[in-house]
């Protein structure tokens, strides 16, 4: 089945599922403790970041019940419930955390049902707006493997009204195509940034179909982006390198939705300012030369 998701008329928004969201959203992963495990060091600061994001106009928040585990969803509920009508909360299933903080596959139908119900309970919702199935054939990146069984399980939960839209995370282009034959795929979430561009072809294909692409680690994740080209463009524009990296993604394709994460209100505001940063053509040309060895 091919998705029929369409872009909105506003260049600053894009339709996710059936609702327009601002293209610069917020990822809640960093609100958990070190290694995305356990509670935050400063719970009040974590709650303040969530409230500041929504007050600044963010209406797309990315989370998962395996962040913590359970921590980020509980924080979101405490900070923001009852939720604003335009707020789209996207979560992920397909993994569980071990007692040693490991990330382990949880793909069976019973595990997925449990994960959906856990997300509903901890977020305080009757229906999850978007649930991304995270493929765990390789924890560190996309790897081929069958998704028919877990996607079918999620589609059944969708028919029961517990999920509105289904997306995919950490997947290959083949898995996306296979998934679209099982159910409508509302979005794809993979690692992508200035120096990790393996999904160039996938992004363009999804753009043609009007499907959002949501890059995780847009700023490099645990290894922040660094290069002379990036620093040079930032200096030229009077911006930070991270703002430039986000602005590049926004210009890269109209279907890209960003979810940079932070546990700092000041850093949140810096990230959101990237939405108004215009990159001239010469800056785009300089940034285009960056590679994974930069």
C-alpha cells in the first residue's frame, strides 16, 4: 500500500499522519538519565524543557517508552497533560531495555501489544497518534530482515483504535517498500545528518510520495558534528554550527521533520532558532562537501 500523506501549503510545516506539524520539533530522549537510562539528574529542569518547547510552538514531540525505560513518557505526561489539541506525540516500539541498560529486540506480537499499552498508560492517552516500529536486526543501524509479522501486529492494534498511524524506524529502503504493502507508512525515522547521508535516495523517494522523513541524531548524536566547513559557514552567518546543521536539513528536502533533543531550555531555544536561518547557495555548496570523514 502506498502512502498518500501530503505536504502542507506552509513551507514551515509538513503533514505527519493527517495533521500538519512544524518541521522543527523536539526529541525527548535526552530527558532520561545517562545512557538514556534511569531518571534525569534534574527532574524540574526536564519538565521545564518540555513546557518551553510547547510554549515556543513545537507541536511534534518524539519519545518512546523504552527511554528510561518509561521515564520520558512519564515526564511528558506530568509536564503537558492534558495535551494541546495540535500536539502530535510520536512514540516507538520494538525494543526493551535490559537491567544493564542494553537495547534488546522486542518484536513479537505480545511484546508489541504490551509496548503499545505501556505507552498509552504512561502518556495518559486512549490512542497513540503515531507509533514507529523500530527494526532491531542491528542495534546500530538498518539491516535487512522481515517486518511482516510485527507490522501486522501493529496493524491489528490500529484496527482496534489504539494506534492512528504507523511508521518505521532504523530501516532499509527495501523494508519501507515491503511495509507499504502491509499498511500505510506515515513516516520513516532513520539516522541522517550532514555527514551520514546513506538515505539520500530514500529521502527523495519519500518526498515524491509525500511521506515525512525524520532523521534521528541530526546533530551527530553521541559524536557531535565537527568540521571546518561547518564552523566556517556558521561564522559567516553569525550562527552556531548546530543551527547551521539543522538549517541544512530543513533545506535538504521539504519532507524532513527535525526532532533535535536537549535537556536545556537555552539549548532548546538555540535549536528552534534554526528554523529561521536561511542558508545561501554558497553555504549549501560548502556543506555539501562534508563527508563521514570530515
